[in-house]
């Protein structure tokens, strides 16, 4: 029996998606800064450049603001897939395999 594939997010491609979606919807960096209540836009620039990912709460807020499911923002790494080690599997109460992720955060 093979081990499940551990999903990894491509931070740079995800950042590009955030930039693209922001631009397609006509939002400025300043407008996102205000939306999130940030004193500075640094976090948004870091997301877009692929330096960091938004927190789960901020990712959810982006989904709602842009009107897209989470899968449209997050990009999985297509190569260099890691596998769960026995230790990871034992410590984790549950996990999701990419392609079986059905959570998403579709805006209503």
C-alpha cells in the first residue's frame, strides 16, 4: 500500500494568482490594505511576490472578496511531491489529498 501524497503549495504561483485576481477585479493595493485593516501594505506585497502566504483567515477573506473558491487562489506544486512520513501520519488526525479537497470558500 503506498503512502498518501502530501500536498505542497507553490507560494510563487499562488502569489501570482493573488496579483492577477486583484487586478482583474480592479482592486488597488491600497484598497486591499484598507479591506484587511493593515497599517501598511507590506503583507499584500509579500503575498503577491510569493514571499509568504496569507493566513487562513486572510485567504478566506480573499476568496470572499474575489468571489472564487480557494482552489482558484492556491496552486499546488506539480513536481517534487513529498510523502507523509509515518511520524507525520501518526501526529495528524486527518489530512486531505490534493484533488480530493472539497472545502473551498465560495462566496455567496
